[in-house]
């Protein structure tokens, strides 16, 4: 991929995931910078990955050819206003936002520029197993689209959406979704512990099964998810009882409602931030 000088503004969980994935994929550390108000996270990033660090967003902007906007959505407006008050110029930089709930129109207002790509990654990017949605308006060049796509492909899979609201559905299906699986695993592990397993053994049982199930899905692209489930579910057996219980309790409905709640919140943020 093209190797631009790339700055991450906001050195939190998601920046760490992306930086780690990029370094593992061979992106040169000397072409990456991260900024944060507090030094501790920065020092850890520098120690772990050998990247440049700075507490000065203006310095990062001056240095970088592409900038990942990775602060919390609620911090974005003030962070960008501070930058502009310092006299920082945003015009010549490709801006790649990973923030939930801030649309391109709002980012244009906040930055006074239009070279913006909106993305929605997720934390498994840390391991190169991310899933990222991307959206760009028609004004964005193919070169900039390719750069953002290749950057995210270095840390996982990518999917472009044609309509910006598609990003909100990516949030529900991928950005927020690792947490759904963690919640499910937490519930399973808690019950396994109640059944007498040690914490360590409960975690082993759950994590190895989740890993195996995910790999079964990946290894069998032509087999439907329902079919994979059916292969585990012997007629009159134990799985059938568990699945029947999930279905009687409305699991599908619950999942759909939870995903809708994530989309609703993303849209709500878009009107507030
Ligand atoms: N955590 C996740 O799974 C995902 C998060 N996102 C988006 O990524 C963004 C960051 O989320 P997280 O990494 O989870 O949050 P985080 O809170 O871990 O990281 C944000 C970082 O920004 C720093 N920060 C605050 N003000 C700053 C400023 N003025 N200049 C520079 N840095 C500043 C904070 O100190 C913090 O380290 C959010 O906009 C979120 O919507 C997107 C996809 C997934
Ligand atoms: O919870 C959030 O708002 C962010 C966006 C997707 C994952 N974390």
C-alpha cells in the first residue's frame, strides 16, 4: 500500500488497535505518529511499536499526509476547534474519521475542508481481524479512497457503503458487535463457573468454542449459518433443547432490537454533535 505519513489524533483503544495491526502488517513505524493529551498512553505506544508521539495535535497535522480522527465523538468539535484556533491548516491533509455519530457534513463544518473519508472499524483490528466500513462522498479521489481502504485492509476486511447511513448499520453489525459476542461469552462463562468450573477453565471452554465456531463459518463459505447450526443439533438431543429455549425467549427479536438501538443511537448522535 501507499505509505503516507499517518497521524492518529487520540491515542485510545481504537488507535492502539489500528496502529498495532498496521505495524504487524509492515507499515513503517517511522511513518506513524499518535497524539494524546496525557503522555502515559503515548509512551506505551512508542515503547510497543516505535512510532512517533506528540502531545501537540498541531504538530501532528503539520507532519502528516493523512490523519485519523480518533477522539471520542463528544470531543471531536472542541479538538478540531482548538486545532484551528492554533492556526493549524487542515486543507492539505486526508482526514479519515473513525468516530461514530458524526457525519461527513458535520465533519466538513468542523474542519472547513472536504477531503474526508468516514470509516467504522472495530477492535479486532488489533489482531489484523478487523471489519471496517467506509464511506466517501463523490468528491473524494480514487487515490484517497484506495489509501483509506488499504490502510483498513492492513488490519482486516473492508466494506464500502454507498449511502452514508450505511455506516450506522455497519456500527450495529460490526463496530459495536464484538461487545455482543463478549457479552454472550461472559454469560456462558458465568454459567460454566456456576456449574463448578474454575474461572480459567470456563474461559478456556468459551473462548476455544467461540474461536472454533467463527473458524467453522470462515472455513465453510458455502454452508449457511443455519446449516452449520443444524450440524450441531441432533434431533431430540441437547443442542435442540438449548436452541429451542433461545428461540422461545425471542433471541432473534432481541438481537434485531439491540442492533436497531445501536443504529438509533448513532443517528441520534448525528443530530447532537
Ligand atoms: N472502541 C471501539 O470499539 C470503536 C471506537 N470507534 C470510534 O473511535 C473513536 C475513539 O474511541 P476509543 O478509542 O474507544 O476511545 P478512547 O477514549 O479509548 O480514545 C480516545 C483518546 O482520545 C484522547 N483525546 C481526548 N481529547 C483529545 C484531544 N483534544 N487531542 C488528542 N487526543 C485526545 C483521549 O485521551 C483518549 O486517549 C470514537 O470516536 C469512537 O466512536 C470506532 C469503532 C470502534
Ligand atoms: O460504542 C461506541 O460508540 C463505539 C462505536 C463502535 C464501537 N464503539
